């Protein structure tokens, strides 16, 4: 039977020859990831349900990143990190990356990639909706809540209904003014925030193949914004090269069969797509930058697992080089490793960090920061009637702090162009 | 599992995301401490913009004053209920506020799983849109065995969808209870 890549991976994880959409499956989990917001309640449920003799099914498969509320004086938030720390110590967990230590890795989804946990053909489950990001490596990755995670922690298993797949094919070569963010905003506008609910979103085509891992992760990251169970891009030479630098663990690659069944197939010519935004207050509220240009903004934000990767800042720097920002602009690298690259990689003899600092940006330490609002002292948090343009993934009311604020989602190129002018600006004006 | 659930309905629109159900700034409270966890009830739906809170008129508070519980035990929503972050705090907050059932046109996957697997609330799907047929405060009755919702003022009935394969988990009261019952875990 012809199967999609998602169906093949699920079949393997369920110990079956084949699976078809709608089938209920018990999957063996390869990696369970959690963080400071959902880790503590997950451990608590696990202890409550499995009792004092509770055992972790496989310590090597549990990965914990404090990343959400970490640089704050909020006592409750700090307590959460202390719970993680103690848990990691009590159970001697090999994959705990403590904040304030050399092991700190930043935003979980980017850290998973950088630390070599994203292996093609595997099943990776996380207590975070953007766990689908890891699908950029040709694996099945999806988010769950604390109860499901506690169940995995004790058993290594999760139930899932095999999803139908939707395919998104991007052909052509990606113009300089376009990024993966524009491509995913295009899809979101077309299918809306529940257009892929309970489904797999598979990305393919010449344009997708030309994207580096950073950009691929932007596509899969926002699959959940369409309600998708997972986003996935089959592994190829780009994936293998990225992994070769980070892990020596073996993995198995899967490809969709040419005659596999899809719920729907969307084809795009990237040459016909222009820079896009999602207007307040929904990621599917798509418009062209051209149509909203001139909208006054009060803040710019470049960061998060969606828009805080090295490639995102490099793109922003292409526009900010030799220019100055007109509104407060926040730079929050997703990980220390991204932050370090900003200090070492150069454009025309200047490091990217210098370019951004000289332009007047505020550069903060790596974390989730204001992507999800966070405690009152979070850097970049929106206040009052802020109008923000941001490279993050959600612009629901209050997501970045103030309920009265308006957030536009856009590519780092568009955010950088807007930072320079103080109004929403098409990056083509600067490229 | 209780088969008939009655009470006043609280009506919301489409795309009620988890930040509206429980804003991210409140996620720091303990879910297990009996006193502290009441805060989740207190802040339930506090992220819904006032104009959209309690349709059709809006401006109706889900939680009044200092209360931790709501007088509404049944929520009627539109499409894509519970979209956004994976926080299990969302169905937990509703449970703490006293919600028993949510009836929506459709759900985001993680919220639906969390509701069922954690046994916090019963998420049911309406057949078609009904959040424009019920007003906040309308007394309604839900019959779980026959999958119907009745508007008690005039007896008008609306059909609900059968929960399918997850019904045994709902009936058991959550994933762990189900796994124990079926012998998966000891
Ligand atoms: S950066 Fe934002 S979207 Fe990504 S994990 Fe952190 S809070 Fe979630």
C-alpha cells in the first residue's frame, strides 16, 4: 500500500507494516522533551499516577530545557526552574540543560536541533505546541499536554490517531526578498487556523529543498498555527550535513510514495508570492506587506523558535547594515549558539551583532522572552496599545503581553525594513 | 460518568485560544497545591476580550469579583476551540472554575487531547454551528448517552457528535484510569 512519510514513520513506531488515516495507534516514543512551564506539572502527575516507585522509562530519551520564564524575578517562575533542577539531580538525568550553567541551550525547539536530537524517521513528543518544528528533519514530531507526557515518562508510549496528510509544494527559486516565513503565512491565509486540524502537513518542492535547516524549521514550526498535528519535510543532503556535525546516532530516512493518498495538495510558485504579514489578531489574517505599508508601529521584535535563528538575524542584518532603527527593536537569539554565531560571522567585515547593535537594536540573552508575553519584567513585552511587528508565530490577543496591543507577524526582512522606517515597510525597498 | 448535565451556558465565538482561556502570565501557579491552584479558576477566560465575553451581547464576566468558580458549568463555543499553546493549564482552569462540558463546533487537537486524557472536562462537538442559537445564561441540558443538547426555555434540541474511539477514555475519566482499567499499566 502506498503511504505518506508520516504514515510510514507511524507504522514503524507502532510496530505495524502499514497504517492508514483514522487508525488509532500506540506509538513508541523516541524522545520526550519538556520545559520549565510544563515539566513540573508533568513530573507531579507522573509521581501521583505511578506512585513513589515511579520509574522513568528511558532517561536517555528524556530531554529538558528551561527556556520560557527564566530571566525574571517572578518567584513562581523561578520555583519552576528549581523543580526541574531538583528532578534532574534526583534522577541523574543526562539531558538536562540548566539555565545559568554552561549547558544552557535556549529555546527548546532550536536546542533540540542543535544538540542532535532530531533524527529522521523517529517519533519526538514534547510538552509544547511548537514541537512540530522538529519535523523539518523528516521525523514525526508533535506537542502534547502534561498528562500525555506523564504517561510517556512512565511507559514510553502515546496514543495517536494516524492523521490524513496535506501536501504543500513550493516550486521555483526563492527570491532574496522572500523567506520561509512568507511561505508559511501564505499557507495560513489559504487554509486558516483550523485548516489542518488533526492532519499532517508535508512540505516539498524545489523551493523547499533549497532552504537551509533554519528556514525549514520556520515552515514546520508554524504547522500548529494551522491546527496541524505535525509538519514534515523528508530528510535530504541538507539534513544529513546538518546532523553530521552534531550527532553520530544512526537513523532511518523515509519518503512519501509517489502514489500516496493526500487529503489535499497545494502547489505554489514562489516567484508569485510577495512579502506577507499576518495582521492582528490571528496568524491566518494574511495580507501583503504592500497593502498595510505605512502602518505606524511602536516596537519591533526579532526572536523566538520561529524567527530567532541565525538565518533570521542574518536576514535582518542585510537590511539594518549601516542604518538606524526608528522604534525600539528587540533582538532575542533563540539559543546561545545562535548568539555566538552573531558575534563571529560577519557581513562586509562587521559581525552581525555589531551591525544590529550599531543600528540601535536591544540585544537580549537567549530565551522565549516576550514571544509569549511572560512575567511583567520580560524583555520586549508589549505594553498598553503597542503596535508590534514580530518574527514570532502567534498574534492572538495578549500573546506578547498587553491585551490591547496589536501584533503583526512577518519575516525578519520585513521587520527589519519596518524598524528602519517606523512604519510597516516592504523589504524590497531596501534590497 | 454523569449522563445528564444541566446548567446555564456561557457562549463564546470562534478560535478561543489557550491564551484567552488562561493567559500565559498565570501559568506559574502550582497545579497541585489545593489553595494556589484555585487561581486557575479565578483567571479562567480572563484573556477573552470583553466585547466577546458571553455572547451574543458580550461584556459578561465568566468569573465574578473575587470568586474562583463560575456560575456557568457549560461552555458553548464555535470552531477551533482551544487553539494555540499546548498548556494543559487550559482545560484545568476550566475545571477549577466549575466547567463540566464544552460544546464546540471543532477543537484544536492538543486542547481536545488534554481535556480527555486529563479527565478535566468533557469536550463534545456540535453538529454544525450552535453558538449563535444559544445565549449566555440560557439553561441547557446535555444528554451524553443520546448526544443531544436541549435549550430548556423552549425544548429546542441540537445534535452532538459521538466522541468515537475516545469515548472509553472519557468514560474512564482520563488516560491513566483508562490504561489501568484496560491493564496497560498496573
Ligand atoms: S519561542 Fe515562543 S513559540 Fe517558541 S517555544 Fe518559546 S514561547 Fe513557544
